[in-house]
C-alpha cells in the first residue's frame, strides 16, 4: 500500500489506519474492561464479500455503537469467535469500512471530525436540522456517496436515524437496498444506552451487560419486493417493529429491568 494512497472519499489510508489503531486502543476497555461486550454471530462476518455489504442496526448512542462495530468486525476478520480479546486485531484493520452519519453531528467538534475521517459517509438529514424538525428532499449526492462507499466496501447504517427506540424506519434505507442490491446484514445491540452517555463518548456506568448480535443476511427480492416490504423486513430484523413491544408482557419487562440493574451492580 502506497504511503499516500487514498480511498474514494480522498482519505489517506495510512492516516486512517493509524487513527483506527489509536482510537481502538483507547476505547477497547469500554467493551472489555469497564463493561463486557457479549457477541453472537461473529462467524457470519468472515463469510461476507469484501464489498457491497450493508449493515443495518438499531441505534443507542451517537458513537459507541459504531466504535463497537469496528472492534467486532476487525476481531472477527482476525479469527476471533465472538470475542474482542487482545486488541492486536486492530494492527491491520479493514480500511474499506464506512458508516452513515448526520453531517451536522460529524462537524460538531474536533473528535467528531476525527471520527468522520475514520469512515463517515456524512449526509444531510431530511427530517431534523439544528434541533428543529424539518421536511426536505433527499440529496441525490448523499445517495451517491453511500453507493460509492458500498462499491468500495462495507457500510453501517442506522435506518431509524435516531437513538430513540421503536421509531419508524426511514424509507431511504429501503431505496438504497433496492438501488444498489447489497448483502444486508442485521445487527441488534443492547446495553449501550445504559453504559454510555447519549454521545457514546463517556462511560456512564460500569459492569453493564452489553449485547451485540449479528444475524444472517436478509433474503431480499430486490426486483419484486416493495419499499414497504423492505421497511417491514428491516423493522423485524433489528427488532424495532411495534409488535416487539406488544409481545413482551409488562411483568417480563420489569423482570428484565431488574436483571439489568443486578448486572450493573
């Protein structure tokens, strides 16, 4: 690899590699130390193609979710099964990995700008801007940027576009799936909201049970399934369909909260 070789977004890969190494080393204990990330399904990662893979996930913090994915994906590619033990897996990280994020979030300070260089595909949100509700058209340049990232490698997206649970899936994700026909891999995370602050930069509680489940790629008929069909499939895959609220009895929810509290202690 040439010293100044760049990715399609103009980022120098040598710089990106060292940023991943440094940030990974600084954040490793957040998932294996202060807290213990329980991983399931990492064998799926090793069998994925090198490009045109779209990861869809529920969202709990701005940055910790993505940082955990960098750890889990690279550990899995290095042969670790459901484990991020020994941060040495970041010495030779996967460099063609990206994540979709709001442009205004990634420009909100020095650290977000550094994280953006690591792999952000920054887009303008169509429903929210500067803390206000808006309603604007999707920029085709944003769609093209996500397509460019898929052509180069893997892309992580949070189709709800918010850290609030059980919010509707944004149709833009379904349009991207129809247009670029990626391998779509669902991920379900939990515990991040309890262990980190909303930005995911500060550890709020220690000894929190964090889970990270990687599911098998979705079966999608790209030509015949409608946008609504794909949206519903995403809702079920990342366990954010309204039915998930209805099928869990209130007593079970209370029991789950009590269990989480005990784990935190």
